[in-house]
C-alpha cells in the first residue's frame, strides 16, 4: 500500500479500528483520522476487543456514526483535508438494511454494495480529499465472488463531481495486492457481529482524478477492458465472434449482465 511520509490518511468504516491502529506504524498520529459507521457505544459493545482507546491515547482523531453514503454525515468529517481515503473490506450490514432496501426498491445486495462504494468515491472526491494533495482513494477487497460481482474496476466510475479545479474524471487507475503483514494486529471484522473474517488474498483498488499519478508505476491495470475480453466476467481473449456469442449465452455471463443492467438503471436515480 502506497503510504508516502507525511500523507494525511482518512479511514472509512473501520469496524473495530484495528486497521487504523496498524496504520500508526506507517503514518504519524496527527496525520491520521479514523472513522467508524457504528456509534461509539455500538462499537464498544459489538467488538469487545477494539482499538479505540489505543487510537485516542495516541492522539488520533476518531469520528463515529459516519455513513459514507449520506452527504450530511460525511460533512461531519474534516473537509478538503485528506491525501488518501481508505475503505477496507466494505460491506453493507445485512441486518435490517437489506430487508429495508429490498422492500423499498426490490434490489439486491450486489446493488447495495455498489451503491456504498460509488458514494464512498463520490463523497471522498467531492469533500474529503485535499484539492492539492495526493488525491487517492483505496478500496481493499477480496477478488472472489460475491465481491468480484461488484465489477469494481469498471462500474463505479467515471465520477465527475470533484473538488479539484485541475482534475479530470475520477477513474480506476489500477490495483495491487494487499500485504497484510504490513498491518500488525489488523483484524478484518464481521460487519454485524464480534467475529473476524479470515484474511485471504485481497487487492487494493486505487482511484484518482490524476491519471498521471506516480503511483501508477506500482499498479496493475485492468486488462479485461481491452477488445476481445469480457470485463464483466473477466474472461478472454475470445478467439472469434462465435466464441464471444457462446460466452454471452452462458449462465454466468447472463447473471453478470443482469447485475450490470440493474446498476445502470440504479445510476439514473443517483
Ligand atoms: C466487513 S466489515 C470491515 C470492517 C473494517 N473496514 C475492516 O477492514 O476490518 C465492513 C465495514 O463496512 C462498514 N460500512 C458499511 N456500510 C457503511 C456506510 N454506509 N458508511 C461507512 N461504513 C460502512 C461497516 O460498518 C463495517 O465496519
């Protein structure tokens, strides 16, 4: 993970704050702001062993109850401040929320999680990132299903709203493997309960409105965007048009296509 010296880091939705605490090995406490979606009392009761007091003792600013999808909530965080905003292992809580959302809009978990990530990027680039800083957002997630079905490289951007005068569009600029050994005592927390999620191969997906950022030299670009590949299924290259048609008729492709169409429809009301 690219964490340059003196970069101001902001974490979003950091379950038990153990990732933010592990970041202190890389950044100074005054350059770190941590946030949780849960309120302080929920955090303390949900995760018996959490890193809140360690962060407070180190002098880190911690904000609770920050819903990254909600503009008013996001604006409680320092604006125009961070160089890098990080959301590790984002996941919409399943309790209540899925049921509510499905009732309201008859949509799926896939759509809700895309919606979460889209707003993370939109609000970070509109309010949270410093207009003259690094201008980077990181999403760390596993690259297996159901996460791979979010089409994270292609579906969340471009985002046009940004607080930088000189910026272009916010785009996915590449990914790198997440090296968990760099983050001591970091536990990936279950979104709903006092449980841990197993550490498995994960990638950091990097977004910026600076398409020539030097970070690109360490990132892998998304090859499935090229002609002859299927970006939704990450398959290809297809040898000829018959192979491509066969692929389009597979059950797997049809399911991915449906996620894509649902998201396009949802974007019209964002
Ligand atoms: C699987 S947990 C991962 C927790 C933590 N980031 C980690 O890496 O251990 C998913 C996290 O997403 C957060 N989250 C879900 N919806 C959110 C929202 N609307 N705004 C901010 N965070 C959210 C949850 O609170 C939860 O902590």
